[in-house]
């Protein structure tokens, strides 16, 4: 049907995208956490090559609700997919099955359903994928994006690897970016490269809006998202023409949902209920170290159907199974990740210190958890854990916070709730000149910071993303960096943020 040309035999060592995709494809086929019944091998085939003319003809027949087009980079990526056809078939099988779920959610959000091919294009359907910039999961969500979308990300839990939650977060992010750019190629570029990089490229090229012209000015870790999505859509719809046969594999496992209220290790479920570790990891990919850190909050896990009754009957035995070995009692949990994976800081939920007394503080206008922690000489993380706060942006005026202080200092700290803002700041060595919400200082802070900077006052409902949309050429990452903010959750109503003029 089509003229043939040789397919490249190897990936160029400096081609970031092809190397990253191949690495994830190999991991999916060899080192995957999928249960054994999903793992299959295929006989290698001689795959015919295709010319640019062939690819252009194929894309003209492509069914897509996105304005996809052919470019030589699309041909390079598609040829590479075909070259790895024996392994690519497995990724395609997984993509086809999850694609039905993705398509329903995309339709519900009124987004193009062709976006369902993004996970195949981004990660070869490998949910353990970790990008150069720390992006994780099938949808390669950045840390800042995940937190902005309300995902839990810490040393033991990363909900960017939870397929349902990450899909919801990715769709929300894509919709916001399209509303910003009104152009799907630019929105996808901003999703993978960051809006600031896209905006800088547009400015450098005199307001050029053509993605393939901007391509060489975008960072290598994300610039291939548009041609890769195009290639993934072509491959998914025309795999038969490329002699790639998708195996029939049912990746669905009917599950029971179990709420966990105590610290739990997957090996405890394996030892007592005889559920394989691969199955537990496949069903619960967000638990990075096989640990459910349920100490001050309840977590949810999935077990193969039929295990709920067993779990309830043997719950105490499960929690106590080898607990002294799996959780060292004298030290924080130390379970090093595999050598090939990134090492994460240890996480141990904050406990109430011995010899403590309970006080309450009522949140007032202008407060944030950083201020409250300083006034009581405790850590922000302690306040979050004591009060089950998962998103500090949502603390409300009048909300009552539990604060534990040393028993011998109760009288000293009891007064804090009744003091004015200036009085509280004075107690911790801060003056109204440095950080205050008085009218005089507020007026002073609104003045421009020289000719290149000005202040933005955070309003109700605003996040770094929403604020960035109000200023051309400014990204959420810029706002966090300019204001030395590590976690976007700690931005508070009334806070003054430095913005650089573009």
C-alpha cells in the first residue's frame, strides 16, 4: 500500500523524548508492577518502513477532534513507535482499555477526546514514569500542578500515580490552559513545558503563534508533546496497517474498597491475606514505598474482590503481622526505595508531644498557618496534622484550630487568641514595619518596587495560576520563585506578592 524505507535501528543518544519514552516502554514490559497475568511477550517482527508521503496520507484519514497536522518530527516519533512494535503492542493494549475511561471524563469536561492518547504519548502508559523536572505518573503532572489540583504528594504518597485522581487533575489543568491560550497546540506545550517557557518563546519570536516554529525554542523535556500526541493518535488508529497486533488483555480487576486507619505495609496484606505484592501495587500505585501512612487520617486502598470480609475478620492480625520488623519502633520508618528510583525524605506524621496541654486559636482575617505556628512556637506541619488540614488555602476565618503547648506555658500561650495582630507579632520579635496588615503598611506595600516590580494583593479564590493569567508573560512558577514560596498552598487572602513587569 505504501512505499517502504528503512526504520532507524537505534535512538540517537541526545534525543530526550525518544530515550525517555523507550525507557518507560522497557520498564512497562520488563519491570512492571502489573500482576503476572497481564505480562506477555511477543515475537519480534520485521516492521515495514514508511515515507513522509505515506505518513501525510495516513494523517489525512485520521479521526481527530484536535487540529493535528503532519511534521517531520511526527514521522520520526511514529517510526520509532513502529520500530518497537513488539513492546508497543502491550502499551497500546493498556491505552485502549484506559482510553475508554479517559474519553468519558474528557467528554464530561467538554474537551477533545483525542487527548485520551496523551498518556501513551507522554509515558508509554508507564505509571511509574518520572520526568526530568519531577513530573510523575501517566499524565506527567508537575509537583506544583498536582498540589494546585489538590493531590496529596509527600514522601510516601503520590496521587499523581493514582489513575483516577491524576486524570481528573490533568483534565482540569488542560482545560485551564486552553482557556488561557485558546489554541490547543500552545495549551499542550504549556502543559508539558510550563506556560512561562511557552510565553518566552512567543516573545522571542515576535509573537509567533505557530507551535512548530516555536518548537526549537522550547525546552527538550516537553516540546515533543504535540508531535508525540499526533504520532500516538495515528498509531492507535492505524496499528493494523503497521503490522502491530494488539493482544487481548483485560486489565480490569474487580475490587473491594477498604478504609485504613492504622499504619499498614503491603507485606502485611501479602502475608495474611495472600494477595501478591504486584497486584497490590498495581491497584494502589500512589503508595510509593508499599506503605499506607494512616496515623492521623484515614486512607483508602483497593483489594481484589472477595478480600473485604477477610480483611475485617483478620484486621488486628494484619496490622500486627511483623510490625516490629516492617516498622522500626525506635526510629522513623526506613524503607529505602529501589536503587534506580529517586530517594525521598522520610515522612512521619506529627504526634502530640508528651507533657502538652490543648489550647484553641480562632483564625482571623490576614492569618496564615505560618503566622500561627510562629505565635505558638510550633511547626506548620504539626498544626496541619493536629487539625487534619490537607489544603492550607482553605482555612477559614473563625475556624478553631487545636494547638498543643507545653503544660508549664499554658498561661502564656492562652493569651494569644485574644491579642491583636501587632501584639502577636511583637511577642515573636516581629515589628509592624516588617509584616503587618494595618492600613498604613498596606498602603505602603502597594507602592511600586522600583520601575520593574509591583505588588499584587491576593483575593479570595486566587491561586498562583489564576494570578499569573492576569499578567502577560508571567507563570505560576515565576510568582512562587519571586516570592520565595516553596508550596503554593500557603498563599493567603490579603498577602502581597511581588510581580515583575514584563
